[in-house]
């Protein structure tokens, strides 16, 4: 399984007052993904690319496994709650992103999302939000990046 990590830094927390947030999102930086597994043989493009705000996952043609992307938040003022996905024609991405694990303690939190890399989702760009909570107030906010999966041909 191919893996990568990225780090989130909250720059301005904005609580959700309506859903969808209509542009009222928490401002945050998301670092570019750092590949943490070996590069696939005969593939020049790293599996995980992008600037953090937009991430592309590229796996070798015929790959039968999944990938995991870990989001880390090292700020004890906030905790990661989860992810919500929306495909280009609707849906919640539950087949493509079939496992989401949340880990948190008193100083940090992380979410690991598994992408099935099913060829039927190749080239599909998902909108998604990262749900966070401010510890002091209990208010919930969201960060709005993008993710796409490609099969290398």
C-alpha cells in the first residue's frame, strides 16, 4: 500500500453557522503530501503529488491495492473530526474512500483516509472538507481542499 502524510496548520478558525458553509470555511494551510512508502517500479510520477490544497494520487496501471493519506494537526486548540466527500455528480465517496480512521490525544490529532484506487474512479475529482473542532468552545469548522485519483498509463 502506498502512503503519504501532510500537515494542517489552522490560520483562522471559522465556525460553521450553516451547512453547506457557502465559503465560510476555516482558513488553514495544508502541506504538500510527503510520500512515506517506496516509489512504484517504472513510475516516474510520485504516487502523491500536489500543493496540499489540491492532492492527486497516481498509481501504476493494474495496481490492485489502496493508498492511505494521513492528515496531521499538531495544534492542541483543535481536533480533527473527520472528512466529508462529494463526487462531481453527487455521492459521498463511500466506495472510493471506504475507510477513515481518526486518532487524537491532548496535543495533536490525525486522520488516515484510505483510497481504494478502483479504476472506475480514475480521473474523478472529489470535493471534500476536513471537519475540525475548536477545543475551548466546542464549535465545529471545516477546511475545503480537493483530491483526485489517476491510474498511470
